[in-house]
């Protein structure tokens, strides 16, 4: 027991946040490419994959129960076992539409009903895992360790993005080419994912520590329904009584509007035939260009954004970050107008857009931390992330139908128009932010 209390954080922090990212990217990103390659029309694909954001949107409604019932370690292991089972079932239940149906882009989403149910189970499990993992990180590490490992935590979460959106797409693309059978290629890709995630889950059974502070918040108290719901209610009441709450909610819903529309249509645009307005790339090429190069520049933008914000503070950095959140969207206008075949040009355009998004997103994350300060910091941050998920879910639901109506080029111009909302909401929120929040000198006080 003692050995499990003193486990080196390098043995579990990287794997915990790598495991946190895999189901998220599988549900919200890989599913987009898989349904697209299976011939599901963009409208249906975007609607149903966007609805999969719902668990991350409503997770504050059960996040207090993760504190109240059982330990964070228990929740982490239970959710990882449940997700492993879901991945195995996804592998076994994937449908095999005909090649003719796939080529005609007429595969009905109803064919994937069982898979969608399993994706929903995975999404709820993943959202619960996120709550437990973030709480466990703060309980199992000292403040000094938390600061020391925050970079590693972020890097390994992003590496799971490269694995999910890059490596897995390359594998799926190579299998498509080798087998000539798209459904079989994706089935084998899901099998590989299942095995890897099962191994990580098994690792955590033995190497996830058992800190003394990891206990139910009502341990030693009367665990009555009344006590549970009283604590639960206080979390929400105090959040919605915060000064400037409605402006904050508008900011969290609107700041990422251009990217919320864009992100659902990037993969379909990259693989769509040139005659349909796309670039006609293969699955494995998208895995390299968008899932690897793009994600690498997304990480670089986030790292430099954090350095910049810590130097000048959140308030002074917001204008620069809003600009980086909006202007690089012109990259996709360029790609849709020119439809280049040169992979270097395509990679540069995607790298610029992803770098800008990574840099600009830093202001969003810092603002959520800033607004969550107070008694229920962890729970209030979870509520903020719910609004973050909602900001992606609602636009994404309609992105496919809008693209089908406008075509890719006009759709990307519409995304540019949405940038006005990002700039407008930044104008108002910036006035309310403390001048010194996020600057290096403020952190020395602790």
C-alpha cells in the first residue's frame, strides 16, 4: 500500500493524459473521418457527431458526484475499463456498407445506430474520466509538482491527438489501400485502438498511486441524499451568482464560433473529390498533413501562446489571440479557391491555421481559469468546460447542412464572417479582466 503512495509521477501522469485524449479524439474527430469515408453525407455526419459532444456539455450535472461518491482513482479505473469494453464492441459491430453505396455518398447514418450508442457510452465515460483525472492530478501531486508536470500533462494530451488524428488515420489509410475494403480497414484500426487502450488501463491498475487525500468529500459524514444534493446545489448557485456571469457565458459560447464551424468540415474537405470542391487527399495523407503536421503546429501555437500570456498577462494578450483565432481561417478560403495539389502548400496553409488556433485558444483557456477562481474552483471550471463543449456542439450540428447548401468555398467565407463575433465579444470581456492576471510576477506570491 505504501508503495502506491510514492509512485514517481512520470510513471502515471503521461499515460493518464494520453489515455484521457484517446476516447475524446476517437469520438469527436476520428468518427468524422470514418463516417465520411463510409459514405455518410456531410449533413448527417456533422449533426450526429456533433451530438456526441453532449456528455462534455452536461458533465457539470454529475461532476459533483465524482467528488462525493468513491475515490478519483476508482472512477479513473472504472471508466477506463468501461471504455475498453466499448472499444472492443465498436470493433465487433462496425457495419460493412457496399462499395457502391460508399462511392455514391448515400450510406444512411441509421446503419451505424449501434456504433452511435457505443460512441455515446464512450463519450459519457470519457467525460467522467476527465473530471476524475483532473481532480486526481491536483490531489496526488503537491503544488510544486502540479506546476512542474503541467507541461508534460499538456504535451501527452496533445500526443494523444497526434496518435488519434495522425497515426490512426495513417494506419486506416494504409489498410484501405492494402485491403481495398474501407469498412475492414476501419475495423482493424479500431481493434488496434482497443488493444492499446486496454494496455494503458492495465498499466494504471498497478501504477496509479493511492494518495491519502483521495477520498469521498462526504467520508466520515452522514452520506444522505439530502447532504449530497445540498452540496451539489451550492456548486451551481455560487457559479451563476458570479459577477459578469452572462457576459462570460456569451464569451465562452461565441469566441470559438469560426473554429466550431470549421473543424467539422476540415476532414471532409480534405478527402472530397476536387470536382466536389475538395482537395482529393487520401486518408493516410490527411493523417500526416492535418493529424500530424497540423497538430504539431497547434501544440506550438499553444506553447508560445502560454509563454506570451504569462509575459504580458491575459488582458494584454487577448487582442493578439483573437486576431490569431480569426485571421488564419483565410487559409481554408485559399485552399478552397485554388485547390492546390502541392502537399507543401497544403501543409503550410493547414499549419498556419492550426498555429493560429492554438495561439488564440490560450486566451480562452486562461479566461475560464480566471472566471473559475473562488471556493468551488474545480467544479466551476468543469461548468466552464461544459459551455466550451456546447460552443463546439451547436455550430457543428449545422455545419454539414450549411456546407451542403453553400459548397466548400462559400462555407469557408461564411466562417470568415463569423470571425466578427469573436472580435466583438473580446471587446467587451477584455474590459472586465484584471490587468495583472496571468503575469509571471503574480505567480511568485504563492
